[in-house]
C-alpha cells in the first residue's frame, strides 16, 4: 500500500470517528468524499493501461561502435477512453539508451510514436527491452505498471578504422605455389573436376565436362598458401590494462551529432579488438583468406576464408570477446601453428611486455611463417613499461612491428 493510499484511508477513518462522536453531518460527508475518491482512483488506475498496445522496431539489428542506433517506439490506445498520462521506461541493457518518454492525455483510438537515437559506445549483444509502461489515477494513489518483454537483440560490432597500407612482407605475392589441398572455397587455383554434389553453386559447375559426360560435373579448387593471413589476438587477462573511464561522460546532444569523432576507450582490450577487426577487413578487401584465433573467455577459432561472410563471422566473434583468458599467447601460437600453412602471414596483436612476445615471433619465423607484430604500448594505459625493448628486439630480427599508443590515431599507427 502506497503512502497516498494510507493517507486517504486514515482521513476516511478519522472522518467517520469524528462523525460518530460529534454527530455532525459534515464529517459524514467528508467520509463519503474520501471513500468516493479512493474507489474512483482505484477504478481509474485499473483501466489506465488495460488494452494498451506497444511496439518497438529497430531499423537494423547489427551496427558498429560509434554509429547512431535508431529505434521507433509506438503506443496505441485502441479504447474509447483517454489515458491521462503514460510513462515509457526503456529498460534495455544498451548503454545510454534514449527510449524513455512521458506522454500526457493520449486520446481514445489514437496513438503516439517517436524515434529514439542512441550513440553506440560499447560493443556486445544488448537486449532491446524489456519496456515498462507506467500510468495511474490523477491523484497518484494507485500507480500501475505493465512490462512488455524484449523481442529483439542488437549486436554491436567493434569500431573499425580504414587502413590504406600495412607491412607487405618480402616474397608474399598473390598467386603463389599450389598447396595441393582441397577447399570448398572458390580460388584462382583449379585442381580438377568431380561429380556434382547437392548444394554446389552454379559457379562451380564445369559446363564443358558436363556436356561431354552427360551429367553434372563440378570444379574443385586448391588453396593458395601465400594468400592466407592469420590474425592472432592476445586474450589473456594478465596482458590487459585500462585507464578508468566513463562511457557517458559526453553530453547527449553532442553524442547525437553524426559528425562527432568517436574515440576508443582507454583499454588495451578495446584497442586490440578494434585493430583485429580493422586488419581483418583490410586483408579481406584485398582478396586474401583470413583466419582468426584468440584464447579469451572461450577459444575463438575461425579457419581462413575469403569474402564478406568471413568478415561477418570475424566481427561477431570480436563483438562478444572478453579478454579473460588464461592461455598465454605463446601457448596459443604453438598450438595453432601446427595447422598454419608455411609461407602464411601471422599478425600478432598483444599488449604484453614479456619476452614471450619476441620468442613467439621467432618461433613463427623458424616454422617458415612470416610474423607481423602489432604492439599495444602498455605504459600508455597505466601499465608496465617494456614495449621499447620488445620493439627494438623485433626490429633486430627484421620482423615488421607497429606500435600503438593510447590516444593516437590507430589508422596512422598501423600504417607506420
């Protein structure tokens, strides 16, 4: 029972007692007034949100950090009675959501709608709801609420930067020696033909052989080892450093400006994820087969593939990645290197300041692979120093290295 209800009931009881003691009609009339107010308010509140219809629609359920997310909210009052006031409370897990509103006097058989715009400041999966509708009587004695559960989720990809150049290692040229390994992908290297299998696309059909043999014949392809690129991200918890920050420190009006430049949070985890996504898109745009590996809260492993589909899978893996792993980078590389083709490019992304970084890169060299190290400077994130020594050692080994510091332009840092 709310405090307002208690006050009305106390006034009702006091009026009755005063009427009985004094016998004055005015106290009885006051009792009728308080009783009528109580019953009327209860009936009003009972009808306040009955039959109310609500819907929320998003223009897209996949977006990128830094973009503006638009969502349409629709309230419909199908009844004849007006709704005095309605409060929409958006309880979505999306940070900084702007979906809450308050409406006054929603007329019968009318509706209200509005568009909420939210600047996406954090990657991950966020439920679009639940949404709570609150109303009540004019005196606020009987507040009522109705919750509409979430029906959709928003997947927010990490922030990506446009990279126009990255180290091209000597000897890595498109169209290298055939690997003699069959693949389901369509590559420049045709290996032979086979009988058609259900699900083969028309682009794989070899029409000359089909006409000659009188049955459907499909082409087979081989992988090109020099077209493969592996991106390996350090997901160990011990190698992550963060400067305390507030996601909502920017004013709402400024955040809704599309022209505003959105920067990465001061966290090595966010920098590493953004770099991995950006490099993945860079290599895929070049037509390279890109694979990904990271031992974070769970092992994420994507075999090398080409095309936009691979980029989508990479971004989905990075969107939910949390750098809470226990397997060190060297252990992950030693396990994964067994299945990486000789001559492939391996991009290591780490904020570690231990000597394992140089040992891991040297291990890749000895296996006939071509490592590139993206070193996130831990000292610029209030972490320990040591990136200078690692960079010097890597350059002595003639291993390309890019060093990224907190607050710098990631695009320029990767381009060197």
